[in-house]
C-alpha cells in the first residue's frame, strides 16, 4: 500500500507540472485506464548435467496505465502488478522427460515502466505505437521465497529452495501497441512487449536424484520475458 501512495503522489505532481505549462497551450493530453494480460516469463538454468531444463512459465499481470501525449510523441508509465512464475522439468539421459512444463508458484512484484513511443496512424480508427524504454521492478518479498519437494514415481525425487537476489532492479523494454478508437476518445489497446532483465531477480536451487545419483542445479530469473496485454483507456485531460 505504501508503494501505491508514493506512486499516486508522483503521478499527481507530474500531472500538475504538465498542466501548469503545456496544458495551457493545448498541446498535451493525458489518458488513463486499466490493463490486464499475462507474462511469458523466461529464465536460465545452471546445471552441468543438462538434465534440469526451464519450462513454460505463465502468470497474470494487471495495472493502471498512464499515457502523456504531446503531438505524436507519448510517454507511457503506470503501475502494474507483475507475477514472476517459474517451472522446470527433467530431461533424463535415457530420453525420458519428467516434470512441469506449465507454471508453478513464483514471486509477486510491482513494476513502473517509463517508455517513449510515437503514434503512427494506420487507418481512421486504428494506430500503431512502437515504444522503447525501461522499467523499475520491485519484489514484494525478500530473502527466502519458498521451498518445495516432490517426486515422479520411482524415477525422480527433488527439492527446491527459492530466494530473492535483488529487491529492486531495472529492465530494458521495447514493444508495440495496436490501438482501436472506440468512442469519444476511448481506446482499446492490444500490446506485446519484451523485457530484458539487467539484474538477477530470483534464484531457485534444485537438488534432485535420478537412479540413486544426486544432482544440483539452479534456475536464474532476471525478470525477462514477453508480456501480452489488453487495455482500455480514456482521456483524463485534453
């Protein structure tokens, strides 16, 4: 809740500053709304045996986008809840595969993006907005994030220990929005964005045993991956 209050203060001050300058000239407008979507989270695996493999990790994302426009240029920011799930499986040397290829529990985080974009009109009712920028990501948890254990019949037994490496980190981001004009400035947006993590977010140590032989590996998350979202925005000031 403290993050929400601080973010609200920052946005309020920013809007007041803009309103006191460019708004009077009628050159700047502000849009806001709500966004939902999902992340396709990717991570790397450090495992000398080559048995431990990253799976497909999907999790939801939601938030409040803020778009500040001046002529055809746009500043995209906002406040988003960002789930970082993880998954893994075991690709054994005899060709058998065991484990999860779908998402498992991960960590929750908040994200504040700062993107610069430019509107490219496509048709009378649609436009494209390529964007580039960065995002600040902060975890809701620090230290140990969770433990788990399990087995796959008599073939694989495993234990995991997850921990947050950095609470605050930065991501480089780029993407594209497709905008559809609906009614009186209301807009439906479909977007796809890629995040490239610049710092480690979480490490998950995996200890496992196959055919009475023990192995160790580590899954490393930097918050990288694709985000696909659907947003509805409307003018707040124009």
